C-alpha cells in the first residue's frame, strides 16, 4: 500500500510540472532536471518492488502446455502418430501374440505392437494428454475375448474358450508393458529434434521474473525444459524425467468391478488396470518433504497445467499445505483462458479460499 501511495504522489507531481511547463514556458532543460530527480525517487520504488518479488515464497506448477509454449512438439497427437503405422490398416486391431528367438526370449513384432497400442489408446480424435491417461483406465478387450454368455458356442468346449481368454489377456498385459518404453523413445526423439535447432530456444520474460531462491517448481513434464532454458534447478519432477530409469505414466481410477465377465481373463484385466494406474497417494507420501515445505507459499502460478482429474490429488495437497491467504495465478494463454471457469471451480471444490487471478 505504501508503494502505491508513493507512485500516486510521483504521478501527481509530474502532472503538476507539465502544467507549469505549459503556463510558464519553463525551459526543457529545467524540466528534464526535475524529471531526473523524480525518476531517481521512482528507482527506489522499483528497487523496493524487486526486493518484494525476491522475498515472496512462490510455487509454479508446470504442465505440458509449458513445453508447447516453448516450441517443443509434445502434443499427444505426435505420440499417436509415432505408434501408428498406416500400412497395416486394421490388421493389428486384435491382441498380438509374441514370438520366441532361439534363446527362448519373447519378443513382439514392433509394428504390430505399436499398431495394437494405438488402437487401444487413440480415443475419439482427442489430442489432450489428460484424456489419454484417463483412457488407460477403461481399456476394452471385449472384441478379443469370449464373454461368459458366449462360452462354448464355438466348439462346445467352454474350457477352450477360457484358455484362449487367458492367453489373449496375458499377451495384452505383456504388450502394454512396452507402452512406457515407446513413450520415452518418442519423447527422446522430440527432445533430440528440439536440441538440434537451438534457434528455437526462446525464454519468456514473464516467467523468468518469477524465478529466484524463494521459488519452487512442481513440474509434471518428463522433460527438463526449465533447467535447460532457464538454468533453474529448484524443480521437482513429480513423475520422473527421461533421464530416470522409470517414469510414472497412467490413470487415477480404482476399478471396483468384481463381476466376472471373461472366464480365464478377469484377474489379468484387473492386474493390467492396476499396472497402468498412478498411485498418487504413494507418490505424495514419497515426496512429502516437498509438500510440507510449501507451508509459507504466498503465490501459486500455473503454466500449461490442465487440472486433469488424475493430477487433482496433488492440487488438493498443495491447497492443504500453502497459506490460506495465498493468491493463485492462472496463466492466460488462449487454451487456459478457455478453461479458466472450470479451473476456478476445481480449485474451489478443493477448498481453496484465497484470491484467484490471471498472469501472462
């Protein structure tokens, strides 16, 4: 408030001097000298503002939109294109079967496996990562399995059908174990392409101004764009990075279905769903020191973060830890502005009672 009052006083003084210049024909040199004195006073005000920016404890939450805004081609559609090999058409829409080399090691045909994974995760022309992860909770294998009502219809032997179900779902489970590997392979290709053309490396001044020793970043990306472009290392990659041996990729749903549908396959279906699930509670517990350290955060900024259901447990934990008087700043990109009403409602639904503003 004191800084605002000083600013008003300076503007009022400049206004009065301008009137004096007109009325008395004050020479330009004299006017310039007076302005220099006032600007010197204003510089003290600016320095005070900068000092305040340095002492405020803030958290920045970074999502895929951050990488996209920095010219990385990390759209979900790119991953789908990587998986899809159009020459096969619908040939590999069913569950692939592995082959074995002369050492007895199991392997899948690479193109067949990629095409199968694409068919299962493609969705309805939707290119948002949050929806891709949610789809992993509702994979449909009914076209490849025999339901209870259909058992024995083919050859009269329902146990043959049950064995086929078991074999098919075991193959599906093994096929999906390659999903993360393919994802990391694709993303590494994106990074290599980005690094090959450093002319596209452009930082954002509005983001740079937020970075200081009192800033923490919670990064949901697997890339190290913040570290590489901004030389800032106070970053928590909550789901890992490409340099880690294993990253965390998946949905957040707990399937409560206990009804048997496909004899011989139901247990493996449940196991597959669990293997593709992010255990957010466990992840939070494993990083509890980071979240506990947010107790005095006064400002939270989001940049390219979509507030997906799978990541809302982290948001709830942040709200629970930060100051009740904190201000939440939503990045005002076209995409985020379009969804701002939804984001605000999600914050309120998770008991955020502070002020919500926009930033650019």
